[in-house]
C-alpha cells in the first residue's frame, strides 16, 4: 500500500489530548438545502421559507440543524471512524449558532478518552468535536465514542481513560434564538405550542417513509462522509450484513421528518442528549417513528419559547401503534427498533 | 391517536365555501431547479439558461411551470387529499404570472363542491386553489376534484353540489409573456413555430425514460407532498397495488419532458384544460408519449406568439408507434396509457 | 415519423468542415454543484469551499472540471451521438478557463474527419468541440470520435479522412491557474505535493463506490444528455446489454472521486490526453480505481505548481490490489476494467 493512501487511524494512533483539524471545509448552498428536502421530505417551514423565517426573526431561513450536523460531522469520518466497528453513542450535542446558506463550516476534534477492549482487538475512542463557521463562531458542539480496530491485535496497552458525560446537554444561559415577530400557524402547519404538551405524552406519528439505496447513498455522499459501509456493496456482500448499511444520521433525519406531524412548531433542535442506533437499517426499509415528551423546560428570561425534551423512537417496517415499548421484557431493543434518540427541541409558547 | 396528529380531512370535514390556507410557504431556489432537471431531464432552454431567458425578454430564467405547480400544489395534500382514494380530475389550470428563483409561493383553497357517493363510503370534493408569490401575485390557479373517504361510513347526508367547469381554461385578455427580443433556434434546439403546426397533426416523440423508485420519491419529497401512497412501501404491500404509486404530477412532468423533441419552442404552458391519470405508474416503468394538436389559437394584439392546444398521451412500456388511439373499442383507456392531458402551450410565431 | 421529430444525424449527414451550434446553453447553479457532490461524493476541497478557493487565489470556488465537462458536452449528444454505436475515444481535451456558478456555457462542434466502415453499415465521425462561457471565453476544448450508424446501409461513399491527434494534449504557454496564497493541507486533506510523486509510482485507491440506477440516470439527466442507452430500460431489455448502460462520463467522475485518497492536492484537471471505456458499466456495479504516475512536467515560469500525467484505471467489482495490469496476456482489457484514462492534473509544489 502506497504511503500516500490514507488508510485511516487505528486505536493506537489516537492520544488523549490530541487535536485533529478535519479537512474539507464546506460552503453550504441552496443546492444542499433542496437536496435535504428531497432526501427527507422535511416540512419544517422555518427551513424552507424566507418569508416565514423573517416572521421568526431571522434575516433569511436558517439551515435545518440536522443538515448542518451531517455536512460538518461527515468530515470527521476519514480521521476518526474510517476503521470504526460501530458508532457507540453521542452526548452533549448542541447547536450554539444558526448556519445560513453561504456559510463555510469546518470541524475540529480533540481526543478526550481511550479505553482498550479486553479482547485485544479493538478499543473505544472518545472525542469532542466542535464545528465552526467562517467567522469562527461555534455551530456544532458534540461528544461521541466509537469502537475502532487496533492496528496490532494482541498487544495490550491497558489504557482505560473514560470521560464522564452530562446525562443531558447543559442548557446555555442565553439561547441563541431570535424573538419571533409572529407565529403564523397557517404557515407552520401546526397549532400546538409549549403549553399544549405534557410530560409522558406519546405521539404516534402516522407517516412511514421507505428509504431506497440512492436516497441514503446520495445523502451520505453529499455530506462527504466516506465510511465504506455505506457505499461499497461489493465489500459488504462478504460481511454478515450482506449489503450497504444506511448512515445512522440519515435515520435520525428521517425520524425527525416523520415527527413533524405532531410537532410542527418545534422547528429547532436545541440539543441531542443521547442517541443509540439500536439495529441496522438497510435500503428498502420503511421508517416509522413515535415520540414521548420526557421533560418540559422553561427558559429564564424567555417567555416566548420553551424547551421540550423528547424521546423519538424510529422503527423499521412496523407502525408505532404496533409496539408499546422500544425494549422487550429482557431489556433489549426489539429487532425493529432502529433509533432511540433523546433530544431537546425549541418550541414557541402561546405568549 | 393523539389529537395533535393531523390525520387529514374526511369528506364530512369539508363545507362548501370553506377556505383553507395551506401551510409551508416555500422559497424556491436554484437547488429546486437543478433537481427538477435531474428528475426529468427537461431540456426546455428558457428554464435552464439566463442568457436565453434574456433574449426571450425575461430578466432571468423563469421557473418551469410544472416545477412551480408541484412545489405549490404539494402543500394542499395534507389538507385535501391525505385521505383521498383518487385524484379524479383537473380543470381550468392556469399560470398567470412567472415565478423566479427567490420567490416564495403559498397556496389557498376554497371548497366549491361536494358530492356524496351512493355507496355511503366516500364522496367527491371539488376545490379551487390559488397559488400566490410573496407579493400576492397569482402564480397558479386551478380546480380539481378528488374522491375522499368518509369518516362515518353509512351515514348519508345526501349532499350533491357539483360545480361546472369550463371545457378549456379561459384565455386571459393579456397573456403575461414578454415580447421576445430574439428567438435563437440554435439555442432552443427547434426550428418549428406556431405556423408550422396543423390541427390534427400527431407527433410520436421518440424518447422513452425509465423512472426508478428514488427518482419519483425524491421528486415528490422535494415538493413536500406527503401523500402516503407515494412513500410507504410497507403499507402499500398490503394493498392491491402492492407497491408505491408514482405521483401523477411526476408522470405529467415526464410526458412534458419527452414532448420536447417536436415541440422545442413551446417553452411555456399556458393552461391545463383537463387531465386524467388513466392507469397507475410504478417504479421501473418506462414512459413514452405522443402529442396531438387539438387547436390553434391566435392571440389578440400579439403577433409574436400563438397558442397550441395539445393532447399529450403518456404510455408505459409501449412506444407511441405501437398504438393508434389511447382508448380501445370499448371506449376505455388501454392498459398501458397512463396520462391523457389536454393543455395549451405558448409558442412563438415566425413573425 | 413527423418531420418535426429530431431523429439525430446519421453518418451521411456529416460533412467535413461542417459546423454545428449545439442547443441548450446552460446557466450553472449551486444546485448543479451540490448534485455533483451527491452523485460522486467528490471531496476535492477547492470545489466545495469558497474559503479554501480564496486561499488558492480564486474569488470563489470554481466548478469541478468534470462537472463543467458533463454539463457542456451533454449538449452535443442530440446532434452527434444520438445514433452512435460507440464512443470510441477522446483526444486533446483541455480546460482553458475556470467556470463559476452563474456562468452560462454552450458548445460548438466542427466535423474534422469521416471514415466509412468497410461493412457498409456505419462510419466513424471525428469532431472538434469547443465550449464557451457567456463572455465567449473557451472553457472546454476537445476532440472525440464516435461510430455512427449509416442511414442507407450498403451504399458506399468510400470516404476515409482521418485526422491525426497529438499523443497528449499540448501544454499551453500560460496555465490559467492563480498563484495560491496559501496551501492549507489541513483543509485539503493531503500532505503530498508535486515533488513527492515519482514516475512509475502506483496508487491503489482504497475506496469502492457502488452506483445505482438513480445515481447515474439522475446525473445524466442533469447534464441534459439524452442518449437513449442510458435512460430507456424498456428498449435496452431487447438488446444484448439487457439493461441501461451507465454514461461513460459518470464512470470518469467516479474514478476521479475515488482517486482523491492519494491525490488530495491535485485539485485541477489540466487535460485529458486519451480515454477508453473498456467494458460497460451497469447499475449495481462497485467502482474501484488505481492510478499510475506516467510523467512529471515542470511549467516554465511557475515554481508554485507542476503537472502530473496520470493513468487512472477504473475497475468494477474488483479491488485494485487484485490486478497487476489492466490488460491480459492477449493485450486485451480484463473484463472488470471499465476505464483507462490518460490525463494530466495540476498539483502545487512545496515551494
């Protein structure tokens, strides 16, 4: 193998405190935004209408938080997870500043923990990544951990430094959301606000959307995420999966899109507290979702908006009506559960 | 089912005179335009070249009328046709003003007729929808009727108020088309003008284009049209169709694209007089089309352009050469006929 | 067949010296650029970040040369190759000036050679095509030859005028590439420069990307390339191929994208010297590639950049590690070799 070929980092290549500047800054365009709507069918109006965005106090429509996440996060794959066995988790994900078409985003990562697995074959790498726009403003802040192959299987280092994570993303003192001039429910498509939701409430979203090969591979290529498992069917045929695996981020986007019907006014994601890709998703699967309200959070000094901490569970090929709980009696996720996402959304109050 | 979930309107939910403001205003971008070309392969040059558009008297390229139609019309699905059994017809569709990238379009609908079906299970809803741009100018005006499920099957109301429609969309006194500075046939790809076409003439377009799952589902998601039949393969498997149904509007767009070869200079659609989706279209079908000239209409005060009333018939998996007529001896559409569209195009004269 | 239908040119329709102005000038947008990234997953940073492009001395990100090639070249199909049996070769392809979003490109072609085949059924047409932007600047210059059906099989004309081509595209005295202000290898993703490459060196690129039906047909429709073999599955089923053939240009783009890992700083294509589509590629094939350095060329007066003449070989469903040579002992291409491309890239020096 030529030394010019980047074969990705292995467990031993990471050091605690190490900083990685990921390549491929990306200028976001209207083309990216249209493609995201085509991939997901997302109907959150704040992200598709400049007129509505202006009523919400923005100069023009801000990017859907998840699109920005994918475009920024995708750049870390070649350095962090090219040799990953699994994305194990996310924590403390936040979206500190809005991103607009024309902005250029980039990503930097610091290694914050390393834990060798006892099998000697792999280890867990804990990272803290920050996305910036062209002015150096933070637009994404996240921690995640991935299981990565070791280069030299069998040689034990005994490293075991595991960071601790906040159970939910801390709420900033000032939430960077403009005060809306007007909430036109005819335009947003929903008439329910912060006050209308109750802790413990469950929303069975009625839509199911089938994802095909080109849907998820075009999306993942748009994000310049080059993890082989999503693209190389020839290679995947000789694995137990037998075919290309859908990018987990696409499943998150589909679940969020499907949650529109019931959460129409929750147009921003404030934070992702925790997320688990419970089972693999493949082309041809139909994604469904249900959401539970976990917590209602009032924001100091802001009577116009509040936060809802939600749990959205995505299912494949099964309607939410058909299952009561994401986990069976044995405490394990049911085979058709593909995502368990704990996140916090911003939603206007009735004022 | 949570009351927060919009399960769509049923026949009993509509009242004559009722006005519905559809949510999701949409700011149209260059991304939408590129995607439309990718979905259809459309080659009408007015919509893909600013230089040519300026020769035609526009400041910049206007949107393809059908793209604007889909982006605007798609918003009505969640209020009008989420529980539709079938889209029965269109009438008096017109495109009063051009739309450009950067414009924000929205849609309003008035219920103009209701007819309960004698089976007690469903009824027909007649609507008049108007699309507006951000300045309140009309960009789309259409009537359509859809068969919708009743909420309470069996309870008869006896309602039977059916509006009448003009057999063809009335021609406005002033057609909002600039006078072209120059018609560069080297650029439009066609050398035939208004004078060259004859009533009764038939054009067998030679191209056939196969539509795949991602083609039609990405397009329909881009339009934020959320009719379940187009997206949910899991649900469709238990219906007689057995798979996702292609959005009828995508079939119209494919037929229009295929009609380019023979109608290269007919770059605008003035009106859709009537349209029928004769048979369902599914992924994997190859669309062909032929066109007949039904009428030639001269416009008062405009010697530079004329109107051709056309009938374009789209076929699946059969070339236009193979069939003489869209209907068999029994007066029914042949099984491979998927669209019968009566519409009016604008075409320059030789001057 | 109506005389209004363009059935394409046959061998007898071409005359040496004949000039064809291809229709459909195209204004390039951000939507086209995003779609190209989605189709290919291209990661060359110069074409996806305005910030990086400015460091390279551009006002904003220039178009990927291959995207410009496809959007311009696609227009020639309806005049040159609608009745083509095969695209036989390319020569002397160059990209004299950069193209940016907002530019409008068009194409003109002169017939420079004609050679009737001895079977009386077909002939080879040699063309010289030049692409221009809206200011008349050359953006593409290429020669190619295609085998085209004769209209009247059997009638021999005996024409045999074959032009000669330079073995490699001549290097212009002044290469239209700005002097970079800064090469940020953290942003480009690669740390190897002109000096680091050696003639004879081989790079086995590690990524493989599977191409699906919607991937290649959406791309080819975006380019308004209307060659039937790429789109009409119904027609192709009755040919020995049995299905739609992938546009050869898409294979070139996939090979170039895959070559990123190992050639990260070679962000421009200066020329395509020769290219051969050795075997057909179909949906479902996984593309791999390897590259060989054929030549290193220093540019007079430019110490900041140099040229690498490369040979990139694309494979289907076989890793580059698995094959030593693109051709077997019989001198014929191996069945899994789909592209043999001889081209020249620009790469910064270490200065």
